[in-house]
């Protein structure tokens, strides 16, 4: 980190007499005292626990300074920067640090696929540039500035994931990061309970343009009519992607459980990505479009896509001890994303039967039951032999499936019956079978995945 104590003081407008301490270099920042290393700046955030309570831990770990906003007295003889709000101070410091280091900022949001797209984009850009990306799901008002302040000194391209639950959150993140390039993966139904409608979600995702450079690039899905009126008057360059009419248009050649092959308009090159599904091709098209914007060669883009590393729990193929193949996608879920995964899974070649384990999709609001029931249109007993449903909201889908599946091929469990669900799966699965698990993270299906791996 190229930052000194006095720089941090000036960037955050610290109100105490910080010049009583001679200036010194900071080695990094942390808000979790357990992660402090020698020379770090400690940021005590106020959440369920007040971070100020852990100042001794931070000092024992050889933190060299700290932000301070508590009414309690700061440690004597320890360099602190008195601020009104320690989170805002970290955000202000991130803004300063971005300007100082001046990497090109690439921002990615969307109802689904943003983490995968971030991973793909980073892999493509890394073929030519020093890159750094959001780690894990650090994509909110804490995680984004933390990511900025953790980028390596030589970072040329910074890929930032931007998440949201409510309106105005991405607006804030975009204005903080001031991206040069922005992309929207898709408009789904995630957080529709808070945003009222898909139109509301579209407008919230478009907040990513709030800080976007006037001469920058915005990448959007071609097959999304809700975005058309929102992009028509923007000054930025707009590029569309999709498998239908689009600036970057894909023709899918082959879909296997561990890779997908496709071509794009204007090229005979066959590109591959080490993940299944048409929806992941859309994510790859975003990474390609961004790579093209920065003049990467076709070969560089091809290599980056073929070798990208997927963040854990995103469409992850696993194998149980006995050989059962599991497609684990249990980190988040909304109807559009669930339907896309089921469409892809239905076409996966397998020696045995295909089984779908689907848990509740959360935060869908008053239309939740209808949205869950409509998933039945993407379930066919000739392709997915058995369906296991879990959670209160999935009862609506179960009731519909009773009309199209034999009763012994669909199974329903309420939220208190996770153990019974696992036991049922153990009884119906054979080593030749393939199973997909998809639900919102709050349903805890990762626990089921762990137990299935043992059989």
C-alpha cells in the first residue's frame, strides 16, 4: 500500500491533532482485528459489535494506527485519526486512494452472474494487464472500499462487483468508484420485495451509470426491453450482448457438464468456458466485449475465458464418494436464474437420472408463490426424473408439479425437515446420477451438499 498516516488524515479530514505523531507508512487497512498485520491501519466499524472494543487486539497484532469515532477515550500514545464515522472515513480514503493510484475501474452488477462475470473479466484482462478483482462477495458499501484499499500497488485494471438490496445503493458505489467501464449481466427478480417490480430493479441496476465516465463503455443484455428507454439518451458507448441480435452475439456450439463452446458474430474461432450453460455464455460475452474495448487480441480473450477460475459456490461441479455428480449453485437464486440453470441442466448428458433439488427463492415479495409455481415450465419428467423441493415458498411449485409428475417422483419438505430431505436424497440417488441444487443462500442447502458428498 502506498499510503502514509498523514495522507490518511488529510483524505478523511481527521479532526484531532494528528501531526503530534511523525508521518509513517501504512502497510494496509483492516476492519477485522483478527486480520491485522504489522503496520496496518485499523478501522473499527460499528455493527453488532463495536469495533472500538477490539482496539487492544489490533494493537497486540501490531497495528500502527486507527480511525476513532467512539466517545470512549482513544489509547494513549497510539496514533489515531478522530473522525465522525469510521465507515465513511474508510470510504473517503478509498476515493482518495483510487485517484492516487488511478487504475482503470471496471464495474459489474446484475441480478445474477455478476460474480462469474467478474471472474471471467479479470481472467481476460489479466492476459495483458495487472489486474485485481473483488474478493468473494465484498460488493457493498464496506466491501467495495475495502477492495480498493487492498489492490496491489501495480494494479492497472480494477474489477469491482457491485451488489444491492435497495434503491440508491449502486448509485453510491458507482459515484465512489467512478468506473470507466460498467456492465449489467441481467435484470431478474432478486430483491423485488424491496424494489417493487422488474422495472424498479432495472432502474436500480442502471444506477451503475451514476459515476460512469462520460466517454466510458456500458455493456447491457440485448434481450432486455426494460433497459431500452433507460439507455437511449446516455452519452457513453453502449454495447449489447446475447444469443440473439446483439453487438456481441453468440452461437452456442456445444454444452457439456464441465464446459460450453460457442462462436461469436464475425469470427470462426471457437471459444470455450469451463462452466456449463447458455447463461454463462452471456457472462462470457460481457468479458469479451470489455476485452475488445481495451484492444485485447482474440487469442488473449480465448485464453482468458478458457482458464478463468470461478469463485467458490457459483455453479460448482462436485462429485460424491460413490460418483454422484452434483451441480452446486446454492449461493443465491431468483426465478430467472433458476430457470436458466434448469434449462441447462436438463440437457446435460448423464448415464443415470437427473434430479433437481430446489429451495426457496427469498425476497420475492407478494408475488412469490406465483414466481415459484412458474418454475414448473422448466421441469420436464422426461429430462429431470425427480424433483425435491424445500421450504415454505416451494409448496406452490409442488402443488403445480403434482399435475404433471407422478407423485412418487416429487418430494416436498418444509424448512424444519432438512435432515429428512437429505435422507430422501440418499435413498433415491445412485452413483450414475446427476443432481442440481439451487436456492437462496439463506436456505442453507450448502449443508445438504456437504452431506451428499459423503455418500
